[in-house]
C-alpha cells in the first residue's frame, strides 16, 4: 500500500470530479417495500400487542398520508439526482442548536508512532511542519482534481469525491434557526481558491500564505520557520482576546454574537472571512495528553479559546508532540477524515524528512496576526462562554483500545465478513453487559451514488436477536451457538448489501418527514409510534456505530442518546481498533466496561468457532 496507488490519478483517467457526474442517481425505494423492511426491523423490540398496533399504523400510513407524501417525493426524485442532499444538511444537522464541541463534531487521534515517528515535544514543530506540508499536497490534489476517487470491486465501483471540496476552506455558518455550509474552495477549473492557512493558539490567531508566487507549496523548512515564530509568541506573550470560544456556544447564541461581531466593523467581517476561507486551520493546544484515549477526549474538550468550532476540518497540535484532527460532521463523513489521515501517514512514511539543519537560506514567509474589534458586550460574552465550555468539558467519556487477539485475516478464514462479524459480537457484548438488546445504527456508505453520503443499516435484526438468545442460554450447545452466530453474521452482510443498493429504511422515512414538514402538513401519527422510537427512529439508536475501514485510524462522535454508546472501529490484518463514546451524565452506560466486555466476547466467539471447526475434523 502506497500513497500513489491510492490517491494519485493514473495518466489518461478522468479528473476527480468528472467521475461524480457519471454516478447514478440516489435511488428512491418503493413505499411498500420500505415499510415492509421497517416492520421487520421492529420485531426484536415489540411484544405481540405492540407489533399488532404498529402494523395497523403502518397500514394506515401506507394507504393514506404516506402514499401522498411518497408521490411528492417521487416528483422530487424525478428532477434531482439526489433527492436527499439538501434536507440532510438542513434537518439532520443544521437545525440542531447544540454546541458543536463535543456533541456533534468528529474527532480522531492522528497516529505517527505506528509509522515509527516519535510523538514527543522535541519533534512537535518538525512533525507539524511535515503534516501541514502533506495536508497542502492533499489540498492540491483536490484543487487540481487529480485525486483518485475511492473505489471498491477492484476499482469498478467509484465513490463520489464531492465531499473533498468541503474538507478545505469551508465553514458551518451559525444561524438563529438554521446553520448553513459556506465553502470558498474551488477547483482549478472553477477558478482561484484560498491558499492561506490559519494557526491559532492561546486565544490568538495568525495567518500566512501557503504558496510561493509561482504557485508551488512553501517548503517544510519554511513552514517550520513560521511555526517557530508563532510558538515563540505564544510562549512569551500574553493570551489573546479568545474570540474563538464564542464558536463553541449553542448555535443560536453564537449566531447572535456572530452578527454582532460583523455589526461592529468592516474589519471584523474581513477577519471572519479570512478565518472561514483559509485552506487549513491548525490549533495549538496547551494540553499534554499521554494516550490516544486522552488525545481523543481533549481534541473535543481542550483549548476552546483556540479552536474555531465552525471549521470543517482542524488539525490539533498538542504541546507534547501529539496530534488529532476534528471534522465538522455536516460538511462530510468519517470516511473523508480517514482518507485524509491515511494520506498524511503514508506521506510521512514515504517522503524523506527534510534536512532541518541545511545551511541554505530559508525564505521568510510573511506572517500576520488577526485581531477583532470588540465591545464590552462581546468581552462579557467571551467570559461567559468560557465558563460554559468549562462546565461541559467532561460531558463525554471516550475510550480507545486495540484488541490484539486476531483481525480480518482470521475472520476471513472462518468464511465470515469482518464488519458483520464485529457488529454481531458488539451487540452480544451490549446484551451481556446490560441484559437487553439495543437498537443499533450502522453507517452504510452511499457514496457510489451521485452526491451520496450514508444510509442507516438497522443491524439489530431478528437473526441477531435469536443469536443473542441462543448464546445466553446455558443449555445451548456449542454447535447451536456457532450456527446461530453464522446465520446472524451472514444475514447482516446480506442486509448491508441490500442497504447499499438503496433498500434501506431510515433515509426514505426521513424524506417523507421532510415533505410533510415543509408542506405544513403536521407530523404524521406514524412517527409517534412508540416502536418507531424504541427501534431507533428519529435518531434514537442506543448503539450508533460505524466501521472506518482497514487501517489503524479510528475516530468517534458522541452517542445519539443519553443512555447510548457511539462505537467505532477499524480492522487490520491482526488487530481490531475500537473507540467508544458515552455521556458522563448517563447512570446506565459505562464505556470502559463495554470495551472490556466487547474484547471478552471476541475471545469467546473465537473459542466457539474453533470448537466447531475442531469437531468436524
């Protein structure tokens, strides 16, 4: 695996975004089929009486208001290649009023030790210089449209690259009722794009341009020179005005302060545009986390005075030489973060470190500090927001662990799909810990459709429920447990394939809700069914989960519900990396106990499968 084969277009290929135009339209399922799949997803969670009630509600919906809403949805799908796109931004994310940190954003530790690069204070500025340089290479691939689209099936199935345009020079603008995405990024075909970077720390903000006058990226040595000057200022001069802390308020309060900032002066408008349009945003964080678990927690709860919460992507550089990255979830999905992190890792591994002690003269890159004009009201607001941020600093608990017993190679030898395998073991672990099953969301990637993002796989199926019952029955034989497990895993894999073909449930139901809401029809009774909520509808999944691929890079977001978990994992040949998030205020959840139970069940299932294999010999 090398970066050229993964990320660089081959000669003669279409450019990055031309592939997007060849992708098929997002499918719109038949209403009857969606409701049939939906009813199947309710079965593990309802009594006979509850299911009978739900069946009547579904029947009434299908023959009445649901049919009417579906006809309107069909009209929309006939004229738009992606009927979901605008609604997904607006209603799934932008109407939420919660602070983005730590409740909405995606976080990920950036791992350099896995490629034998020390993560120490002495290497901080050198590693950060290299990281920024390779991030700019990634930016250049997106800007010049020379990045190879991600693909599957040996390159036959191409994935949309549209979300890469939101990784750089993009911000989530606060609104009183709804936020919205504003992107300044452009491809070469579309025109000039911003090339400046922002470095923030201790409440101060600095800007410099990342390109030479001839359009080439500034060197790693030149970047280190800039970082040294900024770091010296942060170490020996006072704190700044800490305006970034305002971005971590609830969205309506921040929207009001955002407008007030602009009302004070034209200079503030210019400064906001400079921050929001920058190609890269880097935040120095004065904390010194020692583990990947601490890195993860602090990246969404650390120096609020220096992170600009609205930015679509942010690099976090800790004082002790550790790193993390943050993604604003409405702008793009976790697969983009993982793609970026892997590119940086491969680049750091493959591209030799520059000669930092070279006697060649290093050009001095112009550097400017950005300052806002503030009135007394905003100074008071900054102090209030900081107190509020301090209160929520520990709202999220996050684990980071690695199960080293086996990985995808062993799972494949058992003729089972690795992701499906982990999903079923995970749900067994939850049932063992909490003595109940959990409504479970798994991300199903839909980027093989035009501007596609994700669909929900409701992975707590009847087959998984049956397996959990068999596994928890002391009278079950090893062969019965093994058979039920294989059936659950294989059925999950089948359901994932079906979902990715456009045969899901939740995005279709979401679209019908949006049609009703925007046409002032009121929310149909269908969405008030207790089993709709209990099965995870309206974002009430107890387990919110996603596989992030087959590298060491794993990230996280907060759970969907107070008493739920976020469970995220990656699968390498020999290991399984796991991150679990939970809310500290929950009296029910314990991410560390869940993590330990999860790992125990990996070992238990291995013994079950091995015993079944041995018995056949």
